[in-house]
């Protein structure tokens, strides 16, 4: 809990307090601030002070990171909120719709990888016997280098591989 320190408004957190409460390293919080994911004000001694609701923004950023959403996209979405405020539940429902299709596709890709994991390495081709049947004559090479069956090309709904 914030104490009565000079230059501290009620409910504000120092960067150390925000780090301790959020479980995020101070260096990561500074990075989040540079990326415009969170904001602080500066005291007369040039120390950062964060509003308590910044904890919710940090939690949201961490969740997005766990889902593989690039921080630039998170910043873009958060910038749509007036006065850089923390999203409410209603805001989050609207904002998260933006990533729904991408997350659904990612889940599908992971399921396909899981289901083929034991007998297919994604046809790059480092060649297991099954790959000759799945990718005769290296037909997937026209889609680029690397394991094409593990990329977005073949993992879209209805794709075979």
C-alpha cells in the first residue's frame, strides 16, 4: 500500500511497488512505458508514479504476451481508449474481438501440430518416410523454405497435410 511520501498522490505506486504487485521486473515496466503500454507521472524529484489501475493494464499486457499478441498491437488497441485509461470489462470485450480470429487460427494450428507431431516434421523436408506421401516431389517448396505444413499455409481450416 502506498504511504504518505512527498510527491505521492493517494493510491499511486512507485515503480518498485508496481513491480512487486504485478510480478513484472522494473526493467520490463520501463520498457512497457517506452512502448506506450502504461504511463506514469514524474514527481518533483523525477521519480515515476503510477496510478493504481496501472496494475490492471500490466495484467492485460502480460495476458496478451502469453497469447502471442505483439506488443505493438496491444499498444495500438490501448491507444484507442480515451485519456489512456485502463480498459473496463466492456472495453476489453470490444477490444479482444480484434484478436479472436487470429487466436482461433493459432489454436487450430497448434491442434494440427499436436496431432501430427509424432510422424510429421512439417515438410521442409528433413524426411521421415511419411513425408513422401504428404509432400511428393517437394510440391510445398513453391510456398517458401522451411516447414510449410507447420506454417499458416497448410494449417488453415480445410487444408490437408
